[in-house]
C-alpha cells in the first residue's frame, strides 16, 4: 500500500513540476518573440499555463495510460500483447506448471506491478477462482 501511495504522490509532483516548467517556457518564448514580431500582448505565467492547457486539449487530447500511449485510441492495450511480443509468445507456449514456476521466480516483480496492471489473467487469478469453486 505504501508503494501505491508513493507512486501516486511522485506522479502528482512530477505532473506539477512539468506543468510549471512548460508554463515558464511558454511564457518566456511568447514574451520573447510574439510581441515584437506580431504586436501581440505580453503573457503572464497563468495565461501561459492556460494557453498550454488549451493547446493540449485542442491538439493533443488528455487521455494517456501509464506508458504514455493514448488510451482508447489506436493500438492501446491489445497491441501490447500481440504483434510479436516475445514475452506473450513465451507465456502462451508454457505449460501450467512452467507458468507457475515462472511466477514464483518473478514473484516480487509481479507483486509490485499487479496493483498497477489491468491484465488480471497474467497474475495467477485463475488459481484463485479454482480454489473458490472447490
């Protein structure tokens, strides 16, 4: 649970720092170039941040997953486990015992990433379902 909180707090602080940095950069570039070239007004910091947000909404969209891909558009999650993914191919060719052995070897890795994943079938959830049915 502490890892999840730490992950989210770090992500939030990174997002705030990124917004602040891009706002300063947009304000600096706007004020250095556009008033002299085109006679446009000088921007304040908050106007520059608002302009960046507006550009993001109009041209970039807002939805991205953790890996930086646009969520719900294009390739998305289906692409991650298809089209020559070596880990998927290896996984699909394993027997049930080999999968269980692989999971035991990688237990710490999967334990951390299970909380952040939407792919429940990879983490031994089938075994839990079988135990409940018995």
